[in-house]
């Protein structure tokens, strides 16, 4: 299975989101074996869901709170994401870890909450440049995946996003991606031993139609989690086509 997911981050207004979806629908042919998703801002989750779910696209929240409801001003819960039409939720994006203090402990509770509300967690992991330079990349990935020891097994997608490759135009080299994805697969095999869960591992970080075909040739790269290039419906449709 291949997966291509657009992470729109804090971009677009509802009018632009509608225009994107309408343009995408005009250029999009559903293909067997390819899952396509969009993670819009909370304010137009409903709108995007109504437009793209009928043709089989998934809609992801960009974050979700572990509690189902209560006094958590500014937060959105997993059942609220479901109510807005989501089938999944991004968890642990490096921007959440960096700017909002998201910890592995909090992520373990969020993954469990997502499962409780029948949402597919897309868990994002990756090292900073300082960690890579210090030779800590694999240890960081091991640590970030160790939350699975606490959550236990369940349906999951993982995205490897080296922080230094996000929004920088500096894509990780093939050998770096190969090493990280092989390591992640080994860790997932360990955590999910004896279960039937098949976890696709997406690459994220400056993915464009120019770089995606080569990335897709790397073993264990099941697709992409795309930021900047996903804001252009033609580029996004091209990425989906390349995954086919
Ligand atoms: P860019 O594709 O803009 O580098 O962003 C990647 C990302 O963070 C996707 O979650």
C-alpha cells in the first residue's frame, strides 16, 4: 500500500481549501492500493471532509487532545475530529514537539485516545540536525517509537520526518532515508510482533514532484507526508500519480 498525505499546517482559508478540493477532484483518479489524505486546519475540516471523503480520500486532524471533552480551552478532542469527518489524526509532528512541548508521554495517551475513537494515528518522528550531527538519529527514533511499548499494538501509520529537512528544501539523501526507514521497520516489527498490523512508513521533508519518484524507490518508503508542495492541487495530484 502507498500513502500520500497533505499536511496543510496553518495555511489556507476555507475559500482556498474549497478551491483546492474542487481542482484536485478534477485531476484525481482513485487508484487501487493508494491511500490519499489531507490534514487541514480545524476550521475547515468539515468542509474538506464533505468534498473529498465521497471519493475515498481520508481526512486527518493535525492534532487531537487525549481527553474526550472538558475544560481544555483551545483544544480539539478525538470525538470532535470524528464528528468533523476525520478518519485519522497526525500526532507528534515535529512542529508540535518543538513549539508546543509535545512529549512522548503525552503522545502515548493521544495514540490510545485516537484508537478509542476509531481514528488512525499518523505518528510523526524524526531527529533534529543537532541530534543527527551528534550521531543520535537512531536512538532518537527508537525513543520516539518506544511509546508503542506503552500503548500496545494497534492500527498506525508512521512518518519519518527529519526536522532539518522540513520546509528547508533540503531533502534527506537516499542513504539516510534508507537507513532510517529500515531501522523504523525493525522497531515496528519488535513492537508489533505477533500481530497482523501492517504499518506503512511515509517520508516527509521537502517532498516535491521532482524528488518523490526517487524516494519511492527506497525500500520501506511507502509514500509521503507533504507540506509545502501539498498546497498546490496540481503538484499534489502529481505526487499521487507518482505513487501509483
Ligand atoms: P515540507 O514538505 O514543507 O518540508 O513539510 C513537511 C512536513 O512537515 C509534513 O508534515
